[in-house]
């Protein structure tokens, strides 16, 4: 889901940066108010987890690859705004040092994975968890469903960005200037592979870590619950 | 042992296992992620290289492109795996440093 440089035209890249700048500003403001100094190590672990889990490319035999993102897990532990910052840092390092995701597409990639996935996942987790105890099995299920749905919504959002390019940018002879695939290819492909394979990877990873933390240190799962 | 220590150990295990993200796709003959092809692939995919895409794609040359070291191509999957692990360590150090730096500015003291 890391859109490289050149796949999106300047209009899309620009709009996505313009959307993300205020999001990052609000995230900084809210995190400054709510994040405690002793939570910073956990934030670093969350960003590191997101970074490394994205390196686990899962193959579709004979086809393409994809991976989990880890956004929903970080959002459950530290809240959506802190998670937005953590995943943004992971994505920026991936783009700058490793060329994974484009420089011009940082706004777009952060919109999909550090904003859309984070917030969809977080609120779905909250909704399904309800007022259940932090150690309840319902929260493990909630984490899995939230991971599955959120990565699919993020993949859909990426597919829209890919798919709109042929509509926006064409040369006089009909060739595309940027991503050549329209909605009819981008949406079924991106959604299909995430619904069938990569969504399940995200679901299992998210649910397993929540399950582990319920046993290991339930106090970490208290974000957003009544004390 | 503190939970954060255990979680860092978990990250360490993931770093060591990360070459699976390279080896499994190679074993199952899976190519690039959809929408993440190199420019050359477009000739085969759609018959031409989109002009704007070609221009923008070389905008940035990352120091460790695709988590691999330049000149290690002939070392095969073992060499690539080693570079992958090294990349994971470098990347995570960078990520952690930035977060601790951000944490210095963005947290309240209590």
C-alpha cells in the first residue's frame, strides 16, 4: 500500500499533503496534552512495530505481495492521535531511507495508513468492545475485526487515489501520465487482495498482541476506558 | 521484567525473522505489491511507460533502496536477508530516535 513517486499526479499528492498537515498539527496538539512522558517508550515500540511488521511481505502465490500495517494495534494502546504520529514516523523513515513509498506520496500514504486505518480501527474497536473489561475475550475479537476492516478501508482509499489518475491526467494520444489503471482495476485488485489475504494477517497480528498484553500487562490496555 | 523490555525483545525477534518477508515471496514466486512496480514493468503491463510517472519516479534516491545494499545483488537470498535485517535495525533505530525526540517536545512532565 506504499504508493511510490510518480503513481499520483501533483493534484492528488498536493491535496493529500494539504489534508495531512492539519491532521498532524492537531495530533501534535492533542498528544502534547494527553501523552505522559512515561508512555514515550511505548510510542517508540509502537512505531518500531509498525515499521517492522510492514517488512513481512506476505505472498499471494504467483501473484503480488502485501503486508500488515499495525496501525490499529498502536491506536488501541495509545489512542488514535498518538498512533497517527507513530505510524507517520514509520512511513517517513521508510520513504526517506528505503524508498518504500514515494516522497511526493508521503501525504497520501500517511492519509491511508496513519489516518484512515488508525481512526477506523480505533473507533470500531471501541464500538465492539463496548464497556467490556480490558481482559475480556470480546476485546480480542474486537481488535481482530477492527484490524481487518480498517486495513481494507485504507486499501480502498489507496485504490481511489490510484484509480482516479487516468481520469485526471491523460496525454493527447490517450496515454496516462501517472498510474494507468482506473477504478475498474484498482478497486477490485486492492480490495480483493486485502479482503482475501492481507486483512486476515492484520486481524491475527492485532488480536494476538492484544491477547498477549491482556495476560502480560492489562494496565496497558486501559486507553479510553473508564478508570 | 518490565513489559516494555519484553516488547523490545519481541521487536528484536521480529527483526531476526524479517527475512521471511523476502524469502516467502521468492519461494512462492510472488512479485511486487500491486501499484508498486518499477518503471520498467510498465512496458510489459500497459505497453508504455507513463511520462509523468517516469519523471517523478527518479525524484528521490534512497540510501538503502528496497532494504538492500547496492552491489550485493550477486550475493543471492542470503546476502539480501542479511541486508534486510540490517535495514530493519537501522530503520527501527531511526524511528525510535525520532519518537524519543518528538516525545521530548510533546509530553507533559509528571
